[in-house]
């Protein structure tokens, strides 16, 4: 492996990553907070999300031969840079815990109902560890395959469901007294759970991308594809069931799939089509684990020790995700209440500090 990946592969990975929180988390929270203005919130959130995306692109272009941990030390020195790296590791670990929690919960609920949480968690972590140990090229190849499969599934779903769309379900809007605050919170939450996750790609050196002169344009294009894809999913959910009814489902996307005419057979085709969401969360989990491994390598050059540490972190994360997030209803409440103030805002602040420093380096 030459450790070089294409900018198209990076764009595909970006799309998968920003979709990772949607299933069972962002979707239901957006429905319950933005209510009838949910689609407007997502469109506005896509525009707001360009801010952290542009920050990522600027930081990524500064010292392109270094990953985010090496950049922190070069930009801020060993002490401050080391402190920033610790915060980055904590952030990546938190994202990893949420990602595997999403995969495990959905898998147990829809596919392996009688399987213990720990067993499914170990299978997920092992898949992520294998991909990370194989290296960046393996993750990007997996992302490319996953992206193609999800696009294929999405086309089948949209063609099959379009007959059930009722535009009357989209109205009325702006009926709540709090519609402005609903739109603002919903747009911020959507940006915080989509474009903000591009920070994970900072663990990849820009010099690792072939023909990276066009990478910024490719990243923006695939970001828009991802966000518009999520907005389209929400459109179908609401157009099929209305806002109020959709907010009652634990997995509204999965419920919509049951409307597909030929999915009522013994094949249960909705289970196959819904599996595309696992690809999103798996990409998110792999990238966060790759970011953790990259951080460990900065401070330890012992390959075996690094692998052991990563395995331990992966196993511990299973229990942490179960303990902190608990059941699906509890996880939704925790994400709704604590994600923005205690995760997104601190990480955005850190990202802003690094971004400003990169601007200063450019001027200097």
C-alpha cells in the first residue's frame, strides 16, 4: 500500500461520516424539537454547517504533511499542543462511543433481538479494529464500497416510496409560537451532528490525498450531497406520515421502508434496505477509532503496545456507551439535552482556536 488515497474516496468518506448520527438520534430529535419546521431547519443547518466545514478545510490545508495532532504541537508548542491533543482524543473517543452505540442498538432492535449487547458490541469493535489495523487505504476502500451500496439502496427506496408521498402532510408550518426557536435549535443541532463531524478527517494528512489541489471542491460537493440526502430522507418521512406521527416512531426511516409494496413478503426487504444506515455509523466509528490510533502513535512508537491500547479502548468503549447512553429513549434524551452544550460547543471552540492560529500562520 502506498498510503495514498483519492480525493473522491475522501469525499465519499466525508458523506458517510456526516450521516453517521442520523439514524435513531438526529432524526428523531429534529422531529421532536423542530416539529413542523424540521425540513426548514435542516436546510438552514446545511448552510450553517459550511462554517465548520470551511474551518476543517483551512486547518487541513495548513501544514498538509501533518495530521491534526502533529499540527497542534507545531502550532502551539508541546505543552499547549499536548493539552489540545488530549482534548481531541477525548472528543474522538466520545464520537466512537456514540457511533457504536447507534450500531449496536439498531442491530439488536431490528436484526439480533436476543443477542447480548456485549456480543454485538464486540463484533462491531472487531470490524472497526480490523479496518483500522489494515490502514487508511482499507478504510477508504470500505467507504467507497459502502457509498456505492447506499446510493443504490437509496434509489430503490425513493422509487418505491414516491407513490406514498402526500404533500398535504408537510403542512401546516409556522403554527407554533416557538417556531423561530425551533428552527434555530434544529438547524444548529443538524449542523452539530453532520458537518461538524468532518473534524474526524483531520487525522488524515492532506498530503495522503492524491491530486489534493481539488480536494476542497470535492469535499464541499460531497458535503452538500450528504446533507441534501438526509434532508430528502426527512422529506419522505414527513410526507408519508406527517410530523406528529413520525415523531412517535423510534426509527422513522425504518417505518417508512415498511410501506414499500414488495417488502411485505417473507424476505423482509426493509431489513436489507435499512442496513445502509449501519454503513454510515460504521464509517463514523472507523474514522473516530482511526483518529484515536493516530493520536496514540504520536506519543508511542511501539506498534504492539499501540494495538493493545486500541483494543482496550474499543472494548471499554462498549461498556461506556451502554452505561452513559443506556436505552434508546434515554440516549435520545441525553443527546438532545447535553450534546450541543457539552460536546459540540467545546469542540467547536477548540476547532475555532486552531483555525484562527492557522490564519495567523498564513499571514505570518
